[in-house]
C-alpha cells in the first residue's frame, strides 16, 4: 500500500509535525512518500493521497483545485476541499445552527461600514493567518487601506479579546472520531513572525484538555459540516475545529479546517499518530 503526503515546494517534506505519523504507517506496512502538489509526481498510482502542507495553494487556488480534481484517491476528497478552502463556509455553518464568531462576507467593490471595537479583516481564501489584519478600535483608515490592498473576498469578524489570554482551542478528529486537542496562542500580535517558507505565522502551541462545552460544540461543528457536505463524519479523514471563547464565556467557531490543517502531533499524546495511521489504514481498506 502506498500513501503520498502532499506538500508544497517550500516545504517538500512537510513541517515535521507529521513525522511520527509516517513512522506509524511504516510500522503497519504502509509505504509513505512526500511530494509537492505541483511537482509532477505520479499521484495517480497512489492508493491514497493525503493533503498535508500544500500551503502555497492560496496564491493559486484555481490551479490547485484543478490538480485536486485530477487525483483519483484524494483525502479529504475534492468536494470537501473546494468547500473548505473558501472561508465563506462560515456563513453556511451559521445557517446550520453552529455558534460562530460573527462573520460578514465582503466582496470586491463593497464599501464596508467598519464596526466599533477591534476587528479582524482577512481574505476568504487564506492559510496561516497570512493577509489577516487586526484593526484597532477606530482605525478605519487602516481597514480601508487593507481592504483595497486585498482585492479579493474577505471576512470581517469582531476580534475576540479572550484570545489574548486563552488563545484558540484546536480540536482534532480522525474519521469523525475525536482524537486530541491543543491550544494556539494569539497570532495577530505586534511581535508575530512568519516561518522561513513565508506560508504561515509561527504559532505558540501547547497541549489542551477541552471542557465539556467545547467538546460539545466541536462535535456539533463536525456534524453540521457533514450535513452541509452530504457526507458521513467517517468520510472526513481529518478535521480540525478551532474554537475561541466569546465575551459571555461560551465557545465559538473561528475556523473549521478540512483541507490541509496542522494536526498538532507534537502537542498530543504519543498514541495520536497511531490513531491517525489506523484511520488511514481503514481508508485504504475502503477503496
């Protein structure tokens, strides 16, 4: 059995977070190779092609989606990737009853009325917080300039100040089953730094033990996404639900990652990599 983990040219062998998964797959008889999505590798011969770090896709989304369409055994599958690479999915999840960070979708040509208080303006197609701007209360000139510079659909969200103290809670699911969680520190800060590849903001990560309220919302998010997409939870090889704490203390969805999320193996228990390897083995048997 052959599995290809998909990367990008700047990170041809990933960012090292998946190293334990590769070892776990080898232990159970699965051969793993890394290849950038645009490298011309023979993806069609693989039994399963798993998107891991193709983080330059945001600059070339039509080309990337065309490549996804050409891959017979892609995980997560093309309809999921196409839906999830545009963050306007947040509006659909809100319509499905998911408690989200209030989100307004802006289109080029719109002349937004900026809200009071701090807010975030970020491209609808983006990864790693690239292109996201935290706007200070009343600094509408900065918002206007950033909106004009983006030139693409964007999301407008009130900044959740609880992130400064508590960060985000990222909850990871494999094959629809909860695996583990980790905390991401506030990223839209003055001292934020990009990694050497330029594809994501460096994160401060640590293990997490989510409370019942967060577990419940995360489960609801996965259910809602499966319903919107018309798939079973088990059809999602992986999912990462990013939650923040609202002003009233309740968990809110900030993002749902179904295309190419970091899965936090370095912040998880050692068995997390084994769980993902087992989920991949099960997916191979279903083909």
